[in-house]
C-alpha cells in the first residue's frame, strides 16, 4: 500500500525550532519529488516547499523562505522539514504530499494524514 | 504568483442534486488545474488532474472542465460522502497555489 506518515509535530514557543518527518512506503521514494503543504486551523491549503527526487531542485513559499529547510533521505524513504524561527502564523497541520507527473501535467496524488504544529507561548 | 478564486465559498445542496463549483485563475494556466476533496479531519484527496482527467478510483459522477482562466468541477448526483470542502490548484507555475475552498454542506 502506498502510504505517507508524518511525525514530529507538537507545541513550540515562538522563535523555536521543530523538525517534521514523513515516512514513505509502498513506492520507489527516490523516483518522486515531494512537497510539504500546510493548513492553518479553519483555513485553506498553502503549499510550503518542494524537493525533487535527487534533491537537486528545491523551492519554498515566500512565507517560509529563509526559515524552513526541506530535505530528504532516499535510503530511508524519508522527507523532512526543518522549521526555525517559528511564528504564531506557522501554526497549522502540515501534510507531506507526493508529486506525480501525468505527462506534462502534475498533481499531488498521495497525501499523509498530517501532523499538527502549534506555535504558542 | 497566480491567484486562484473559487465560487461560491460555500453551498447547501441535497443528496441527488447536481453541483457546480467554479475556479478562476488570475492569468491563463492552459489546462494545468487540479481539483481536490477534503473531508473534515482528513487529508486532501486528488479528484481531477489536468482540468478534466479523472484520478483512478474516483467515481464518475465527478467531472472537470475548462481551460485558460475558467474551470468547473461538477458533481452530477451528490452523494452523502461528497459533503466536503473542494479545492482547485494550479500547476502552471511555482508556487502551486490553491483556491480558498468551497464547502459543500447538507441542505
């Protein structure tokens, strides 16, 4: 079964750090780019970051650029998000999502269940 | 960044109704448009990719259309499990922006 399982969320003070993990199974992890997408309580979806299968290409959303770092370990079939200088507005459920190409089109076809990050004093 | 605007933001409908949700892009995105369904407390699920292609395993009552700037998601006969929030997403450029969502509620 193709599956993504996030972990590492929790309560952290403003200015603090947290590292999220996403464990993949059921597919050849290294063959797929991956994304992090977040959803603040009661709000919509916000794309956060993208990493290619080889880690050669990385993108970030403007709201997290310079504070968050995406990485992956293909040997462990794992995706990571290092979050530093956290702010209250980073409070959200964080999802990892597989990036799938349908010819020239693409979509996020597999999602994890999400992990909650709360930034509060 | 490309802005995606959905309408309506919410709607009430009955089981068996035909439901249409619209998504408009701030610039032309050809057919680089996806639709997702999110049930309460669950992760999003891909329904439609490339504006009109049905993802494997998704019921045929879901369909998508449009190109350029205007797109539509249609549910031909609403089922109880379809009460959820629906999001469009453009994949024409990075960042891959989402619409604000359309919540489909029970009338």
